[in-house]
């Protein structure tokens, strides 16, 4: 039997957490032969801790053979102790009357503290995925607050946007999701993101040619993917949870187990590729192998794409400027 992997999940008793931890414990994220220890963090408030206890009771009641240990805590240093994987889901939601700037700052405080805790106690190879919004900037803050860890270990979730785009393309083209490859979503996890299927193939031939209709791309597809989160809230009265948890599973599974040469989208610190300034936490096309990701290089960026990529970059730079004072 393989030795267990320690998986930390913050906000484990929240909506996404409730969809996520059971799938991690059943082996859907790291493999059906990989035992896991779940280390779950929740806010210290009585209600949050009680809810976490309930989640842990249910995890016990599933009797997952791969779940070989569990910790529930309100202390980040306990949750992150020797963590091999950390899913940072818990975040401060926007309250009534709260400005976007205040939301950024409130979350910046959380992710500064959690980055520092990871820096102190996590495995030196910890793979961090930030889901809590604003995900890219929160991931950037955590990365900057963990100077002893490799910045490449910090990522933000663009995978839900990627999966949303995949399904819309499959529906439009009348093809199977599984047959579409080489899709990318550039930039920020926000309505400014740029889902780009110029390079996508279906059964080896161009998906763009198959779809043909460029006005559908600009007028329907891009706005639909960008506003999908709002459409889910409108329909469900609650934000995306099961699909977000599913995307987190996809992101980590691909990163750890590899993509077999296929592309995925990950929010990662830029290495300067495609003119995106170094360190900006930006959605890029990657392939993963042996626990590492690499940016797909050499793609041609046309004028429209550059404009779209710059727009989402400008938003990220603005967010970064908004929290700069906290990072020293
Ligand atoms: P919930 O409010 O249901 O759950 C969040 C949980 O986190 C709560 O139980 C809360 O007690 C806990 N929490 C808050 N601050 C914490 C902290 N500092 N330490 C530990 N736990 C803390 O939200 P949920 O629907 O689960 O969404 C979680 C986050 O994911 C939100 O920020 C949300 O905006 C974000 N999302 C990100 C997505 C993405 O694609 N990147 C998509 C889905 C989702 O909107």
C-alpha cells in the first residue's frame, strides 16, 4: 500500500467543501490506490466548527477504505502540517454594502496568514490550489507570503471556466466533450477571462473551422462562459458548488497524475510567457507530467486575443495594486 498523502482543505464545511472532501476521500482526486489523510480547517466560530464535526461524522460513516486519517481544526498550522496538497477554498464572501476593494483586502489578510502558515509547516513540495475568490489574487498573495516555498507550487483555479467552456463548445459543435482538446482560458477567474478555442481540435481537426461562426464566439460564447457563475446563482439561489468541487478535483488530479500530453488550464505565476509579466497569477494552457506543469509555448496570439488577454491582465494588475500595501 502506498504511503498516505496529506490533503488540507480550508472551508471544508462550506458548500464546495461539502462536495469536495467526500470525493477526495473516495480516491477520485489522487487515484483509487492512494490513501489520504484529510486535514480540514474551518473558522473558529461555534457554528462553523459544529458543521465541520458533522462533515467528519459523515466521512466516518462512508467508511472510505482510502481515508486513513482525519483532522478538523481552526488552526491553519495544524491543518497545513506536512500537507502535500492544500486546497484553499474558505474565503470571505462579499457582505452587504461591501466594496470590491474591501473584499480584496479582507481576503488578502486571510491569504497572507495562510501563505505564512504553509511556509512554516507544509511539505516543501506542497501543491496549493486556491479556489476562494478572488482566486488569482488570493493565490498570488499566498505565494508571496511563503518565501521559502517554490512559487510554482501555488496555483489558482481556472478549471471551472475551462470545463464550462468545453461543455458549451461540445453542445455548439454537436461533439463529445471527451473529443475536444487544446482549449485554453487565459487570465483571471472573473468575467474578464478569455476562453480561446482557436487551437482546439475535435478528433484531430479544427474545432474553430467546424463551428465557423466567429460572431457566435464573440457575442455568445465568450460572454456566456464569463457570466456562467452569475447564471448559476440566478437559477439556484446559491453559487456553483458541485461543479467547482469537480473542477478542483480535475485540477489537482491532472497536476499530480499528469495530463498525458493533453492541455489543461491552470492559474499559475507567469514566467513571462506570452507577454504576461512575471509572477502575475494568470490562466495559461499547460501540460502536466511527473507532478509538474509546463506552459504550452509557441502559440500565435492574434490582435483580438491580445486585446482580450490584456483586458483580463489589467484587472489582475489592478487587484494586485489594491493589495500591494499588505505585502510590503
Ligand atoms: P461557503 O460560504 O459555502 O463556504 C466557505 C467556508 O469557508 C465556510 O464554511 C466558512 O466558514 C469557511 N471559511 C471562511 N473563511 C475561512 C478561513 N479564513 N479559514 C477557514 N475557513 C474559512 O462558500 P463556497 O460556496 O464553498 O465557496 C468558497 C469560495 O469559492 C468562495 O470564495 C467562492 O467565491 C469561491 N468560488 C470559486 C470558484 C472558482 O472557480 N475559483 C468557483 C466557485 C466559487 O464561487
